[in-house]
């Protein structure tokens, strides 16, 4: 500026200085503002941000995974898109709910337009449009870019193996809440601690940042490792389904357990369902019958009676028992019968031939309380404590409330009821040297950080019988699968199998006794008998084609045992050459037995149409003689009325089967008879003690039935709890067998 | 110096030889320009280099997450900004070595002005590339040019040239004020057409401040402001998006999800930083919340990561730039240099402070970058070029020659005025071609009234010393 006149130069300097001051002032203002924003008002702004940017988020942790014992995933949670809407925002954007619903329906198939329209029209800030959509649908919704409609991530429970172990796992609903099975019972662990905390969200409301997100335990529930072995479970389910279908049974369950630890390796039920879409299946197929259903076990409890007596020292192993040539009169009105006629049998033979009379005689040596205690000690009458909802403990009444016959019948599995799991656990006692293990289904629970929350080590509940006794009984039980035994179908090549068959008639509510055509076939045993690795309990409910436990349930035991032993790597021929030869003999015997059984079954089927044929038409060695026992079920001192040999035929037109009303009150008898179209004629008062025509006979519809009523008489000793005998009728029904079908 | 004055001097006694206006221009530069006696302002250069490096670092910090998301390469912006930085600093050094007097010529100034005008027209007619709702860019493949930036530099060139040329007629409304305001007005209108309200305001401010510095009557400036402000008000209220920006500025948190978003997030960033900052690279806002964190709102990331300390240092750096710039203006060899330096300083300083003001919510959103620090080749190159000019102006020069030359010029003008006073004014046609007429008309009207007495007085004093200067010039022709 030296080219300017001095005075102008001075003014120019002044103006530039002024400009400099202005700019400095501007900078100062900016600095002041920076101070106020960053220091002075920063807490206010941060708090404001806290309010706007963060929201209290209820973060439900991702549901824990359920693994099998080897770490295979049985139930996992996966993130899927859920379409949600903010109806207010939609309205603010001026969108028509109906049109929007149509638009959404065009990309989400099966969307209910009316429901969605109603939801979108509501004055709420949140509405579900469709939960758990496919990624394609989610992308399509995002492309629509409807204001207020957004995608959110939700965890969906997924069962990669579909039906496998469905009843054990149960399932979780759309909100991730356990509804059945382990999912329900272990809900708290799987769900994890639901915490509310502040999280930073971005403009779309997605959680972007939170210190809590770094803590993995808030993100994931605890993982559960089951004792279930996926392979064995699969085998058990496959073989069970095959057996149920082959024998046209109603249902069935299989429990596979490691007797040394009490760990349940497989728990299979049929019918089954897919927990990925439980709504598509009938509620009865979702029931975990192995723990919720109690049934009369029949002969399978005989080894426990004998083991109990041996342990109590009331019998010796080499003692012989008078089997009364097939019938034993308990008292003047009750008789026990065997399907085959034996004179004297040793305990081993009693097990092998499944003699009711022999077992009853052994039980008699212990007395009522001895039998009751033995059964209780084996774990009957109480829940096993599996972590599954709805477990029943079965019914084993106190011996002081037993009826006359119970002392005898309970010894061979009638008048008490058990579950499959109880049966397997009790069999584990004999397999495991007399120790009762607590059955476990959950091996361990681990939190998201990998820390052990719960570690279920094998737990011995008690020594039920001495180890030597257990070995002795196990030895006796190997005869069941030996040549001539009832359970030869359960024998496994190369392994010694100890077990017991059971063929129980199911209780019939209509006739009040046992149903003639409804059987419950079972086989419970362990293998290898000399050092057991597996206890397998197989129960087939109401098989139609055959009914003997050895025929129906035995093969399931064999196939499951064979595959499971191979899977576990248990070497065959643990007994060396001798065992191999034994197995060879066994195979031969089994072939013959199978042919015989087939012929017997055919004979039985043919015999059904023949009115004159007696119940002895079957030469199945395992029939427990329930029919003989039925007569004994009458607890009242009325006329002893053993069921007459009734024709086995279908009722003709205009005919009806006369139900058994004995033991019923007049009112119950009236209802029962009316239901089948018969007219009761009552004589006397009290409880029905006799009827004519006899139960099981055919009567013309509308025909009169004479029913004799009598006031019941009680022994002073057998004081029945008042609450259990509110009415005489109910007292009478307590005597009736517990049923296999739970209400 | 004014070439035109020389060429239009028909009655000069020693002007027989040069008959064309080009003649003096081909004269050797060394003889025409004041001799450079020292180096450029080292402190200013160092500050700029520091700012550019700081910018590279901050751009990397602010953009790494975005770059990793969009380009799957966290270094995407870092690499580019580094290249721009090298090119920009190179440009600065080159321009610092070119004598600024070379631009003090009509054949340099007007082509620049016309080029800027043409670019603005191209963009205004929709030939540009639209970014963020405003067509402000021209894509030249290698680098995207923002015509508004070039227009600002062109205005500085033009005003410096014109104001120094008309140094004695500045108080004349028609000569010293109106043409400048008209040129600036056209540029502002073209900027508004883009729409680029910020650049329009910036051009207006540059013009007004340079006019004020040069010594225009304050009344004219106040009058212009009185006319302009209602128009600005109408412009703002008439444009919905500008209204929204104003609303967002008034209450950024009210509509945080909408317009106020950027400013609210920026304020949050500053607030998160506090006094010491969260540490470089640890900004949380840059990850998802603050859009354009590496360009217009990089100061917010500085505020968050380096806190009030960092912002203060950044601010001080720009204050230092402004101080050294104005110092260069004060010590410039001649008034052209002073105006140039003032304009460039204002250009850089205003932009920096305004950018920080926007980020801090002091002013409505403008779309201005933070010079040297924000990501972007166009901005960095233009700013570096501007500072290159400034650095050249800052070089000390041999002032005596300038003095002599200017005083000779003044003498000439005084003589001419004397002639006009003596009666030649009557013969001068009132309607001449615009450029030709100006000096004489100005001299006869404003200059005589305002400066006349003073000029004459000075001229009288200066007269004895004019002879050698004139002689030297004469010899060079």
C-alpha cells in the first residue's frame, strides 16, 4: 500500500486493523460458543442426548442353546426379521391403512389384510404386522419403504433335528417362552436374566451401543447340555415308531439309561411331533408319555419283589416255591392263576417263567410292609425328579390301605402304577449293584461366558439291595432272554441280556375289570448283564397285532440295544467263546420261538371268532393270568364271582356287552348300564356286589340287569383315610387299578 | 499501476513511441515490479502446512469407519486426501513464487472473472453435478470443481485489480461502488440459482469488506445493505428448505430425526468431547450418527476427539492465519497487494470461523468446508492456491521504487486534472466508451471534489521527484 498517499495509507491501516478486530471477535465468539457447548452446557446436552438417543431397552437375551451330550445342537435360537409398524407414524405420513395392508400383503404371503388394516388404523405406536418372516420377505418389505413400517430382529427357536427328542426338548412359543419339556422346565436358565438398561439407539431405533452389550451374559441365556445321546435317541425313536406301527399300537415309549450314572441317554415317545410347528399336531402327540403316563407294569416288577425278598433274607436263592399247579387261592374268594401250570419253582425259574403264584408266595414271606418298603425303596410311588414338567410318581398306596389281594397282586405289578422312567430307574438298581441312582437329563448348565452354572454329577440316592443280591437277580434275569425264556426276542448277539417281559391287560373302565383286548406290552432290561452299560425300558401301549411283551417290546429292546452298544463301542462276546456259543444257541432258539409265536398269534386270531374258545387259547408263555386276578379285584365280601369263561366274539345286532358294575354305587351302576342301553333292577342298598347277567356276557338292548347291592364292610385295621373314601363308591374305585391313560 | 492510463495518455510529452496499449506489457518484469528483497512469511506457511497435515489425520479418523463400510477400504479417504494435500501444498509453493503483480493486468483479471462467470452459468443452467440437493459441482474427471469457490477467488482478483486501478475515484458512486456491486450481485444471483446461499453471502461479504477496506463511502455500503437485507429475508422465507434450516438452527433438538439432525448430532459430538476430548480415533458419533463427518462437520469430530483444547488450538491456528494474512496486507508493497491479501485472508478466515459456527450451532447450515482440514480436493486446492497468493504478497519488497512509480503516476494524473480543469473537460464528450471515459470523468467529478484539493497539494509536492521516474519509464519503452 506504499503507493498510496500517507493519509489514505493510515486510514487503510485503521480499517484493516478494524477488520482484524472484527475477525478476532468472530473467533472469540466461536471460542466462547465452543466453551459453552463443550464445557458449560455439555452436561445438559449430554443429558438431553441421553433422553433422546438412548432408550430404556428391555433386552431379552438370546435364548440358550440345548445340546446333546456330545455337543450336537438340539435347540437353537436364530435371528429372524419381524415386520412391525408404528401406526401413528404411518398416519402422520398420510398413508391409508387399508392400502398399506394391501401393499404389505403383496409381499408377505398369507397376510391377513383385515387384521393388519385394523392394527394399522389403531392409535398406537407399535403393532406387529407379521412375525418371523423369511429374509426375502423382509427385503421386500424394506424395498417398499413405507414410513413407520420397519423390520426388527427377533430370535426364533429352531429345532434342527425336527422330531428328534421333541418330547424332551418341548418347544418355545413365538415370544421365546418355553411351553413344554426342558424348554419350560429350564425356562429361567435358558431365557437368562432379562435386564433393563440404557442403550444408544440410532435414528431407526436399532441398538447401536451399550456397555451392557459387551457383557455376554446379558446377550445370551444359559446353554444346557443334556444327557441325551443324539444317536441313541434317534435309534430309539426309529425302532419305537417301527414297533408301534407294526403292531398297530396306540402309543409307546422307550427310555434308555446309563445304569452307572443314572443319565438318560434316550427318551422316546410315539406318537411324536415337530417342535418347529407344534400347533400342527394333536395335543396328545405332544405328551411326554414316558414321564406323565402311569400304567400297571405287570410282570416287569417281579424281579424287584424277588430282589427285595432276597435282600430282606426272607427267601434263599435256591429255595423252591409251591406254585399250586397254576392256581393259588388267596382267600375264600380270590384266586391267582398262572397261564402255565407249574408245581414248584425256584426264584430264578419264577422270573424266567413269569409265575404270578410264585411271586405272590415270595411276597408273602415279606409281609405287606416288607413288600411295600421294597417297592418304595426301588423308587416306586414317588417322582424321579427329572427336570420335565408334569412328571407323575405313579401310584403305590400305603400298605395299610391295601385290599386283601393287593399284597399278592402288587408283587407282580397289579394294583400299582408306574412310569417308564421309574421302571428304567428301578431296573438300574439291579444293573448297578443295588444302588439307586438319581436319573438325570441335564448334564450341565453353562452360562454365556462358559462358566459352569450347574454340573449334575451322578448321584446315588441309596443302596436298595446288597450288591451280591443285585448280581444274583441279574443272573436270574438273563434266563428271561435265554432259550425257553419269555424274552428271547430281546436277546442280543454277543451280549448277555438281563431283562423281564411284561404283558399287562389294561384296566377297563366300562367293565370295571381288565379289558380283554387292551394290552400293554413291555420289556425292561439291561445289557451286558455282567457289566451293564445300558438299561432300556420299552413300553408299547395297546398293540393290536400281538400283545406279549416279549414279542412286541422285545425286538425294540434288541435293536436299540444292539445299535447303542455298537455306538458306545462295547465289545461283544464279553464272555468269550462260551458266550459266542451261547449266542449261537440263542439265535436258533429265537428262530424257533418266533415261528411258534407267529403260529400262536394266528391261532389266536382265528380263535377269536370262535365263541367257545377259552382265554387259554393263547399259548404265549408270558400272559400273566390277569383274568384270574380280575375276580380277585372285588374287594367286597360279596359272592365270589370269578369271571366265567365268556365267549370271545363281537356283539351282534341288537346285542350289547354287559358291563361290570360290581363295586359301583347304585347311581354309577345306573349310569353305566344306561349308557349301553340296559335296564338295571336294584336289590338292596349300598354297593353293587353281584349282577346278572354276568359282566362280559351279551345282553339284548333294553334287557333288565339284576344288580345286588350291599352295604360295605370294613376291617378295623384297614382304616381308609376319610378323604380318600368320601363316598363308598370312590373307596371302591381306589381299589380299581390305576390306569395307563391319564385323564 | 495502470496500463490503461498510460496507453490512453494522448497528450503525454514522451509518449510518442508507444502507440498501442500492449507496448508497456511486454516490458521486462524486473523493471516493472518492485524488487523482492526477502522470503515469504514462514510462520504463515508453517501454520498452513500444519493445518493440512492435521486435516489428513482428522479425515482419516473421521472417515475410516464410513470408508470401511462403503468402500471396504478404511484408507479410501486418507489416500485421496493425502494426494490432494501434496498437490495443494505444491500449488501453494508454486504460487508463492509467482510475483502477484503479474495478475495485476486486465488480460489476467477479466479472463479469470469471465471463466468464473461461465462456470457459474454452466452450473446454474443445470450442467453441474448434483450433490445433496444442490448442483454445485462440475466434474472434470480428475477433480471435481466447485465454481463458487473459483468465483470467490475471481471476485478477489477483480476487486483488488479494480479498486487499485480506481484508487482515486473510490468515493465516486458510479465508478468506485456501482460496478463492483453489480459484478458481485450477478455472481451472487448465480450462486443463489444453484442454490448455494452460503457462497452468495460469502461473495457479498468479501465485496463489502474489500470496498470498505479500500475506502468506499460507508453510506453506500449501508444503503446496499438496506436494500439487500429485505431481499435476503424474502429469499429465506420463500424457500422451504432454507426455512427448515433456519428452524433447525433455532432448535436443533426439536426435529432431531429430520432437518435438525445434523446440527444436533454435531452439538452432541462437541458435548461428548468435553474439555479434553475422548481421544483421537475414539469418536463415537462418527460411526453412525454424524453424516459428512469427514467433510463439512469435521470440526465436530475434532471437538469430540480432542475436546475444547483441540478446538481452541484449531481456532488459534486460524486466528494466526488471519493475523499473518492481515499483517501481509499491511506490509504489502502496494494497494493491489493489500487488497489481494485482505481478500484472501478474509476468504480463508471467514470460511473457517463460519464453518465452526455452523458446527457449533451459531449459524444456520451453509455447506461450507473447514479450509485445509475438511476432506475434498476442490476446497483444498482453492484454499492452498489462495494462501500461495498471500504468501507471495507477504514477501518483503523494495518499496522505494513503488513509491516513485506511484507518485509519478499521481503527478501525471494531477497534470491531467489540471488540464481538465483548464477547460478540456468541456471538449471531452460526456458519453465515451465506458472504460475510456472513466478516468477523466472521475477526475472531473468526484475526484476534484473529494480528493482534488489533497491530490493537487500532494502533486505539488511530488512534482519535483516525478522527472526521474518518468525518465526511467520512458527509457524502458
